[in-house]
C-alpha cells in the first residue's frame, strides 16, 4: 500500500492544541501563512487564547484536551463552521521537575499522572475523536508534538521523560495502523525550545542539559514541522544531533546509560 498523501496546508482546516503560545502559536501562524483556510486553537490560558484569536482568526476553545467529550465537541464545532478537519496538532504539553534529581521516582504520583494526561492521553483522545472521521474522509494527518526526551531522555524530569516515551510509542502505533487507510502521523521531537516551559531563566530551567545543542525559537520548530508534514515524514527532529544520539543509544545501550549518568553529574 502507498504511504499517506503528504499534508497540503493550502485550503486546509486545522486544529492546534496548546495553541495560545509557544510552539502551538508558531504552528498556527505557520499554517495560516502557508494557506490554511481555518486554524482553530485550544488552550487553557484564556487570556493568551483570546489574544491569539485576534491574530489567527479561527475558533478558540478553552478546554482540557485530555477530555474526550470536550475535544469531540470542539471538532464538531470546527466541522460545522469550517468543514472537515485535515490536520490535528496535538501540541499541548507540560513538564514537572524531579524534586530530587538523583532519584527518578522522587516526584509525587500525581506529577506522573498529570504529565501522562497532557503529554500522552491527550494524543490518544485526539485519535479517538479523529480516526473515524479520517477513515470516512479517506485520510488525514496528526502532528503530535512529542520531544527528543521521548527518543532519548530528560535529565531532571522523569515524569516528563516517561510520558514522552509513551507519546512516541503511541505515535508509532497510530502511524503504522493508520498508514494503509491514508492516515498520516508526524512526530515532532525537538530538544530545547524558547517557550514558557523553560521560563524566563533558561540556565536555571534547563539544568538537565536539554539545551546542550542550543535553544531553538518556536518559529524554527514550526517551520521544521510543516516541512515534515508536506514531505509525509513520521519523525521530525529540528535539532540535527538528535538522530545521532538515537543511533548511539541503539548501538550500545549500556554505554549510553553511562554517558547519561556522567551528563547528569555534570549539569545537576
């Protein structure tokens, strides 16, 4: 069976979660600039969402993106206003630091649960809402914002790292099960990006070494995402060194663990 037809932004109807700022807002701007007919935004930050709506011009939804009923209602509203959705960007995400960076189990269970809910369960909810629609339409695309932490790890934040590993696992499953039906998946996996998640003091927030290969602007990440979508690629790694790290990890897992332990000692 042929691969899904690459996403074409011109005239498309798109939804972006976590769309009021950071990577999400940059994605919305990039999609609009590329000719999308309608870009709807979801975000819990209602003030920022209202400001983004003025710029982007699409419908807005201040919802919990891991709530199936809320996401289903959002998609129905977008369909009624603008037509079938061709791209769902599951972009919302949160990070919670380990209280003790020498103990990956030190964060409370609710920290792990919160990260799983936003960083992974929300992607599953998006698929549950959209897959039947994409199958009826003969295809469609998901852009799942994951992280290089899902491919490698994130020192100092086990809840974030573990939830992102789960997210890349679901993206892979969604990609190979949807492929023969024309459903495409792009997993966006950057390292450090200049967003609210790293705060106003990147040196403090990124003690875990996520900035080892530099901090990208959200617009750079959004441009890489659109390029990957229009080329029909599964994996997008805006930081070029990530693929080399993946290969090194696969080639010698024990050496990689040792290297991560050494890096942790040097940055924490």
